[in-house]
C-alpha cells in the first residue's frame, strides 16, 4: 500500500491541468443574496469552509507562480495571507474564511501530511476543577484582530470574508478541553464541571466572534461545530437544546443585528436537531454532508426552502471516482439543487489534501460551466 503522504504528492505533481475560472469576478453580494434566497443565480456560487494548506500551496505554486509561505513563519504572516487570498480569488470563490484566534491549548494528533490535527477524543487537559482553574484560558486581544483587518484591507474588489475563531461551542469542550470519552462520563459524574468549562469557553468564543464581525468586509460568522456521526448525534437532543444552542442562538442574533449571515458547518446525522437549528437558532445555511446518512440532494428537498444548502459533493466520492464519473455526479447535484436557489457548490466537508487535485478542479469546472 502506498503511504498517504506519497499518494498526496502524486495527486499534486501534474502540469496538464488548468484552473477552471479564466477571469475571476468575485461577487460577495451575489453570494449573500443566494444564501438568503433573494436571487436564483444562473450559476451557483462556490463554497468551502477551508482548503487544506497543502492544496493552497500546490495551487499557488503550480498555477500562479508564487512561493509558499507557511503560517508558522510569523515574520512573514502578511505574505501567507496574500498567498491565500490570491489562490481563493483565482479559484473563483467570493469569500475567504478567516479564523485562528483565540486558540485553546490542547493535545492533538497530527496527520502524516501535517495539514490536519485530529482531536484527542479520550482525555483533554481538563479532567477536574483543579485542571479548570489552572488551565491557561486565552484572552482575546485587539492584537489578535490584526489578521482579520489585514485580510479585509487586501481582498480583491468583490470579495468578502466570513469569520470565526475556529472552535465551535461544542467542539471546544468535546474535542479540545475535556475529550469526548471523558465528557460522556463527566455528564453523569460531574455535570457541574462540564457546565463550568462550557460557560467559560463559550463566553470566550462568543465575545471574540462579536469583535470579528465588526471588521470591515465581514459578511458573517461561518462556525464549525460538529454535532454528530454517521448514524446519530454525539449527545441527546436535549443536551444541545439546553447547553449548546443558546450560545449559537446568541451569536446568530449578534450577526443578524449587523445584517450579516450565520452559517453552520456541522458534521453528522442531525435530523433530530435540524428543526431547532432552523427555527430556534436561526442559521442561514448548513454545510457538511455525508452520503452515508443522506446526501445533499435529500437535504435540499427537506430543508432547502428554509435555509441555504452549502456544498455536498461527498468526500469519499470525490476521492474515489474517476474524473468522468465525478463530473456526472456533480452535474446531477447541480441539476437537482440549483434550480430552487439557496445552493452553493462545494465539497461535502472541506478540500482535504488527499483529494486528487484533478477531481477537485473538475468539480469547480462543472460548476463554472453550469447555467440554468
């Protein structure tokens, strides 16, 4: 078997492809109106929560002649953002997702390629009230807004940005601070500690995001908060309603007060939660879909009149299908989802560094050619 890192490099060592958009013309106003259902565009806009760093690097170097600057090089952070902005613009996106602060220190498991770090699902850094009091809780400062302001000031004409800190209200507790396994036990044995961790971390997330949406060219919050797995939610629906959704509702209201959007990326089978997310929280769009529970076309039929359906090209299929079959699959999604409006084309989760680059670009190419 070829190691993942080698297969990743093989995906990107190519010179025969080209970017699907010859003359990018971003239109964030069109994207926003599409999400709100105010227009049905001839061609659905593109959407992604993010592209892995390896994908950004490869596209910038292979197609745009740029030299990659890793984000770890703090002295050249502006060049990193310039690189990223140019790649997203060249690919035809109307916005850039800007995130990164504040960071909750934790334990992680890095992937072989280094683009991703997996959550420590067993035991996070907080397992007792002593841990809670000794934890180095981050404090959001004006200095942390520098990246957001820099991106805002350097976006090409027509582009906007969506903001977030990077950790959702549930994810911060479940994946970062306590750990999923420990949290399941703690909810029975020490629920007061769970409440304390949630209240503290959620307050930090809420207050930081409120400051982010004040940055010019912010079009809203695009928050990632995975809530389920293939067959069900991670916890009971009542837990979300009582502990998690009040925070989402509060942040959604803050975004809406600024006439901005509240978009949710949440993995898993969330049937039991969708009415609450739509009618109580007030999300404007839902992102992240897996064919393993039901596909984006089903989602569009169920919820497409109430919210925008974002993305949906299944990660498993975009990795495994040959290009011709993938193009046919993408056209089927577009034919089913685009005519009713409130749809944007993208992957079912994010552009991972193990997706064949040719397939990713084929997806965008089909989207660029589509017309109602």
